C-alpha cells in the first residue's frame, strides 16, 4: 500500500471533461487486467440481443483444462440453457421484433421441442452474429478470448492463451455474477421499456429494484454488489484493494453511501440512496479503525466517483437514464453537481476523510 496525501489548501475540482475519450478506452487505460478486458466486453459492448451474455456465461463455465478447440456443438447446450432460463424471467431478450432462435427456445420451454431439436436450432441459428460481435467494443487493440475458425463445415472456435490465463485466476465466479447482474438490468429495460427514474436501491435487501407503474409496487432486479463491482474493476472504491463481490471468497464487501446517509434530510439535489452515490468498499475503509464512517470523502475521491458514474452512464441500459436524470445530461453538468454536493456536505459535516493508504490506482 502506498500513502497518498492531499495537497495543502482548499482544492476545487475542475476536471469535468474526459478529453473526448470513449468510456471503454478510459476503462482499460489504467493498469488493465484480463478481467478488465473481459468486463469491457460485457459492460460496454452493444446490447441489441442477450446472446453475448449467454456466450460469456458458457465460456466462463468451461473447465480450465479444456482443449484449445471448442465446437459450436459443445457450446450449444450451455448457451441455449442460459437463454431458455432468462426467457422465463423476461420474455424480451433483444430489440429485434422477432427471432427464429428465441422462438425455438420459447417452444422448448413450453415442452413442444425436444432437447435435440433445440440444440440443432442453436447451432444453426444461435451463433450467427454473436461470434463476430462478442469482442466489438470500439477498441481494436483489446484482448480477444477466442479466434473464430468457422469455415465451411468446420464450426469451431480456438480459445486463446488469454482465455486460459483468465480461467486460471479464480475470477470466473465473480465475473459470472457481474455478467448475470448486467443481463438482468438489460433485459428488464427491454421488457418494461423503463421510464427514466425507476431503478432504485433497496438498502435492506441490497437489491436494485424497479417500480411497477400498474401496481405501485417494486420488483427486485439484481444484487447491487454484483451490478457495481465490474465498474470498480473488482477493487475497493477508496483504497483499491481487491474485493470479491457475489462470491464466498475474500473479505466482506460493503455497499457504502459515498456522501453519508445522514445527509438525507438536508438534500444534495439527488436521492442519497441513488446509484450515483453508492460504491463498494472494503470493511476497513467503510467502518474499520480510521475508516470513513460519516465523514465527507476528499475531493479527489469525488473526482473518482465522477469517473465511476461516467462508466455507468456510457454503458447504457438502464442506469444511464437514471443517472442523467439525477445528475445532469452532460459530463460538465454532472461534474458541477458533484462539486456542489461536496461543498454542501463539507459545510454540514465539516470533517473530511481520505484512506490512510491506497494500492495503485485502478481507474
């Protein structure tokens, strides 16, 4: 851990702009790991159908000792299983008005198609675009986890060294949880055609929830830890030590209100329980000796929050709309909002906090 000290005097953050850099480039610009390149695919790639998520889940489930070659026949069963399971949660699994493959999966779920027929349909219809589109994030130099070797009757992929290195890093469980959370958010947005303000945080259940307009009730969408962890690269927001959300491994991961929850009665201009103000923290930073507790995070941490929120916004559905509604439609206005929130919080709570030490910066 390295000690980081704030410069003397009252700082004022003015770094509102990203310099025109795309989110995926900023995400992988600082000490990128194989996990981060995988996350950039899941979090920042285009979402016109859920096939990317099903392929990602199927790949993560492969044993580390799998051979370099994997055929589409091998991938078909786990790929189709994940699609069929999610169709039971949300029938809309893409933006296209119709899909022969999705209809085959629905027919299987109704018991009107055999497993063999489903797998044959999956090989024939399920992989058409996703194999080429999986790695497309806008970064031509991004890591690739397989090479497409489909040609004529040969229907296979060649897993890369990077894939096998990733599979040996015990990251599959955490990455799978993050992928599942992303999938649930995207399919919920497709299914409900979400209004801009409906994704909220249930602090008791630690779930992101959606408001049901017809019943005025709320429905859980996904676990908050799993939804946020990838955007923090699996690190504590404050000190950058590794955290493992959504698994039985590692130290406890805590959902923390960046600007303390006790400020709720005073108002900061946006809901204190909003996604914009929630980060994942190690227990030490949140409430250990010398921890943050109800103090105001230092200004460089406010800038870090702006960066994290930009990742969320630029990854689109559906948190983008929620955050832009609450913080502002431009990057400049969102930065100014956070500066004003910091100024008000500092006036009310006085005491400022920074972690005593930090690992190397992750974002």
